[in-house]
């Protein structure tokens, strides 16, 4: 039991009587005694308190004033979150009055403690009368926090499946396992709704709300039915299922022999399969994957998923590939290709290639020659550059799509600045005429107003795009594990960039790895 103290009020003197702790109880604190006396307006000698507690004396005089008898009392501590109330009781002075349980409960309610009152704990004190000990006299009800909604997909949503190499070193473009097949009646996804939780209450009876939870909604395209309880997606057809930007698509695949004048440009919600050739100047756009079993000439292809070209692409300087997934092609020549995932090819020649993940040129030929090849994480190549010194730039360590966006913003800002520069003299001339009292015709006034409006639009455009460009430049960071691996040879004249540092190869090197170390590009052995 904790030690405690009691006030002794005699004529012409006031004393403190100390009752020592028993067992594992805590001794009386000088600070607590001082606080008790101060709260009741009783003067005291602090040195006397220190002496009685420090020397183990049982009673000591603290002043020579006649003190009125003090009733049994308590100190109340309400937690900052108002979820718990602790009472610490103090005995009455000798001959002082005791407090009743009913009086204490009324006091609690007066102090706005009206919820979760622990009557058993209060009754325990008034039965035991143990002083200088904490009693939890009221507790609120904690809110029950809920859980976020989530969606479980019953098909492969991983877009990182990579092609395998055959025994002869060529890439197997026919067994990629990148497509998730589905059958009619298959459950494709299930929504597990949010749990809102339960409201709690603090000791003052105020509501305590649980944490906010996130809601989810099933998003889907055609060939899919939403179940009666609106919690499941069910396929209506046999086909392929894919997840594109959080939306589930089921397609029975549009198949054509060639993309040429007989088909015109193709735009399709699902997957597109071309058995032959995609001819120059035509375009193929698909919300899912695009698979070409033949070659692609100077065409444009855009896919919400992967682009797979079994026999390669010669872009003729105008061909463009854009994929939100991966790009897999036997070769890329004179082509601009951008993938949010990885790019895999047996060779890349005079092309501009961007990959949000990595670029693998590791087939039988496995060379990158000419152009610019950029990846966020890694480039793995057999032969880099050429013995003829062809300008070849390879870059890792920063998101290439951000760099492209920054370049486009720079062009837009430059164009807007040129427009402002061209219209400003005309606006100034009109204002000068007006200042001189020269009256403008209605046509001239209208034309001047249109120039002023154009000037404001371009100024706002420059401001917005400069702000976006600044944020993008701040977001560019070097990936600490970014690397370029050469399993064959790298030729002189090739430029290597890793994040914000670069180097030009001066002499031929074999079986090497390029990494960023100590603020510079370093060549190491594999």
C-alpha cells in the first residue's frame, strides 16, 4: 500500500502526519504534499516537509497558525483525449469530515464526467479508504476502427512476365504467358466493402469517430456482368482478361490478317492480334494488348497493355510504339518506342527507346547501335555502340517519361514565348495610338482585344507549365541500383548516363557493368 499523509489541525499550530508505505507501495512525495497544501491555501515550510520525508519522521509542524478542519478530498486527472479519469483521494484532517460516494459521483457529473463512470471502483475506495493511490473512476468507450475496402482479382495482374530464351539464343515470342485467359461464368474480381467501424464515446459523453476508411468501386468494360449483390465481376464470354488503370476488361480478341488499306486504322477496346504485317502510315490502338505475328513497318501502335512484335519493326524514321505495359520485339530499327514496363528485343538500331523499368537486348545478336536508349532501372545488352563510332547514348537512373515531359514543356514554353514576343509590339502600338488620341476603328479595337486575350492566355500557359516543369525536375531522383550491364563489348564513342552524371567511352571494354559511385560513372567487372 502507498504511503500517505494527514493534516493535523491544532490550536495555534498545523502539522503533517506521515504514514509510511507498506509492501511494494510508494513512499509519500514532498511534491504531492506541497501541492495538496497549496491547493487548500495552507502555508508551509518546504524545508520542514523535506526533513520529515527524508528522515522518516512521522509528524512535523509546518506552521503556527490555527487551521480549520479539512474535509476528505481528491485530485481528479482527466486524460487529454478525455477517455479516462483518475482520482487520487486524500484523508480528512484529524476530526475532519468524510466524503460520501454519492457526493463524489455528483462532483464527477458537475465536472462533466457523465459517461463510463466506474461505480465498482468508486465503491472499492469508499469501502477501503486507501489514500494516495490512483483509482480509475471513469473510462470512455474507444471507437472501433474499421477497414478500407479492397478488391481481390482472380487473374494475373502482374505485367512483369518476361520472354524466355530458346536454346539457340533467340527470344521465344510465342510462349510469353503474358495473357490471362478467362471462361464464360468465371468470377474475375470481388469487392470487399469498407467497414465503417463503430463510434466511441469519451467520459463527457461526446462521440469519438473512428478513422476514415477508403471506399472502392468495381470498374469494368463490356463482356462483364456485375453480380446482383454488386460485389463480383463475372465474365460473359471466353477470352482474355486484363487490368488497365484499375478497370477490368474482357476481350474476345480482334484478329486481322494485315493492317493495311483493307482494314484502315484500327481502334479496339480489347486485345488486337495481327497475323501478318502492319503496313506503313497505318495505326493500331488497343485498350489491351497488341500482338503482331509478322513485321511492323512505319506505323503507329498504342496499347493499354503490352505490344508484342514477333518479327520486329522498321519504323522508317516515323514509326512509333507506346505501351502502358511492356514492348517485346525481335528488333527495333529507326523507331521511337515508349513502355511503362520493360522493353525486350534482340537488337535496337538507330532508335529512341524509353522504358519505365528496364531494357533487355540479350538475344543472339543483342546489340544497341545509334540513337538514344533510356530506362529507369537497368539496361542489359550484349554489344553496345559500334566499331564505326556511331553516336549511341544509353541512360539509366531516372524516369525517362518525366524527362520527355520536361522536354515537351520546354518546347511549349518556348513556343508561347515566341507568340508573346510577336503580339506585344502590336498591343503596345495600339496603346500608344490611344494615348495620342488617335481613334481606332471597331475592327482594330476587336483585333487589339483578341491580341490582349491571347497574350494573357500565353502568359498563364508559361506560368502553369513552368510550375509543372519545376515540380517534375524536383521529382527526378537517381535510383541507387540503376546499372548498365554489357555481356559482350562496348565500343568507344558510346555515351553512358546514370542519373545526373555521364561519361564517354574512350576505349573498348568487355564484360562490364556501369554504375554510379561517389558522384561519377564507374566501370566494374561483371
